[in-house]
């Protein structure tokens, strides 16, 4: 591994100190674990987790040395196709406090995020960690939310965010976020958020999530339950009193690629044919062409939400359809909620909510499978008719 190192001269008020920043190495793990145990009483990172971070392409671990001695570390996480970087952990050794180690580490992590084209940096902090909060505020972070019962000792966590651009994109709308609770309910999770975005009374619960899945599913996976397709979601939401419209590049039947069993294919075709009949009966418009970016922008700007099919392979290297919710945009970015939160990648809901996706990347990811399927469901209150 090539180690990037930056030397900084800092003054403690008594004598100058040399602070060096570099990428962590496997040989640092015992020292990092000891530092972790010295600084934190709960939620400590294990040696195995440090090893995973060092091997991961989606994580950067920076080490700060004070006069050649490890004085702190910082970990920043990234997710492909999103514009949000997350400070997973930062720690300063007791002997090095008061030497601005934390500030140097934060600036180094921000530089890493900027190199990865991240637009925002997010982090969580205990409400009683006044020194850390003061540091984050001094560096330009703003509080934007709170997680209840977040840490191992049941303490809450304050959520902070900083724009890494001089002119940050502005999210005008606020739509509640709901993470899917199963591997196959991204569609229902997006539907729940769309309902909330349309102002409909909705209780975010697993029971409601599964109920929506039962009403709108039509897909068989190679193993286990399947997900939802656009007509099923549009019909279900229309039956709940919302105005919906479907844009799909293929006439169907959809998602048959990879389904080898003929009886499964027959079931999928039958269900999709029934959804088509229900859509006609309900007056749900079905456009057999992709939703253009111009139409997407127009829908979002008039207050609609759009459930969009994206490539799970491009995002997560998994060959399955995936639905996200777009709810705002500007000239450069589409703002979206991604309901999939992967705990194995140390993700939390904050890292998948209100994600700013560059328009070009959004267009690239909004396609699925060998057939290059594009699909979207516009959802809005009836009064917009």
C-alpha cells in the first residue's frame, strides 16, 4: 500500500509538535484497538472490524501521529452512486488532546470525501459530547436531526451535516424516510414514503409495509419472496386515493429474465395482466416509454414523488430490481431516499436518506437488466389533476 502522509507543525503553547497524517496499515490495528478501548466505553470497534475497514474500497482510515506516536484515527465511509460521505468514527488519544488532532483528522477525511466527489459529509455524535460538537460546529457542520436510543447505552445521537461545496444544492422538500425491513420490500418502502410525500396519513410500520407488498407484488426471485413491479404499485396507490402514472420502456411482461420455471413465469404473467386490467379500470395512465429527465423534473417541481427502478447491480453488485424514491431536484442533482440499508457495510438510515445523486449518474443507474428496462411511477395527490 502506498501511504500518503502529511506533516503539520502544531503548537501546544509550550513546544512545537509534529503531527503526521497517513493511511492506516494492518500493523496499526493493535494500537487502534487499544486507542478505541481507552476512548470509548461502549460501541467499540473490534480488531476484525478495523481489518474489514482497511480492506474495503468504500472506507478510508486515517491515522494521526504526534511526534511519531499514534494520537488518533478517523474513518470515513462512502457508497457508490451517492453523494454522501459519512464519518463513521473519530478518536483522539488522551495524551494528545488539546493539540487539534481531531480538527486535522476531520479536514483529512473531508479531503478524502472531496476526492471521491462527495457533496456532503454526515456524522453522528452524542448530545453530551460537547467538545466534539463544538469542533464540528467550528468546522461548519449543522445539526439536522436526531436518532433516539442510538448507542449501546441507549443514548441518543445528534446528526450533523456539512456541504463540501462552496455553493451547496438545496433540498426544498422534506419527505419522511423509511428503510425497508426485508430484502424484498424496497417497492413498498418507497410506496410508504410516496404516500407521506403526498400528504396521506400513513403509519410507518412493518405490518403496513408487508401489506403493501402483498397487494402489489408480482415477481419471483430465484429463492425466497419477490418484489414489486410498476403497475402493481401504481394500482395499489391509486386504490388508496392517489393519482398515479406509469412510465415503462417495455410492454411486458416484466422481470422474466432469469426465471426458468415455467409455472413461475405463468404466475407472473397472469398477475401482471390483472394489474393492466385494473389500471385501465382505475384510469391509471400507462406510458410505454421511459420517463424523461424533463418530465421527472416537472413532476418533482409540482410536488409529486417518483418511484424509480434502478440497477441494484450498479449500486450493490446484486442482480435484482431495486426501487428508490425521488422527491426533489435542482439543475445538477436528483434528491432521493434509498430504502436499502446494509448493516454489513456499516450503513445507517441517515446515509441513505436525502441522497443527492448527480443527474448523469441518476440517468445511468435508472435502468435494469439485459433488456435495459426503465420504469417509474409518478405519485401525487388527486387535487393536482
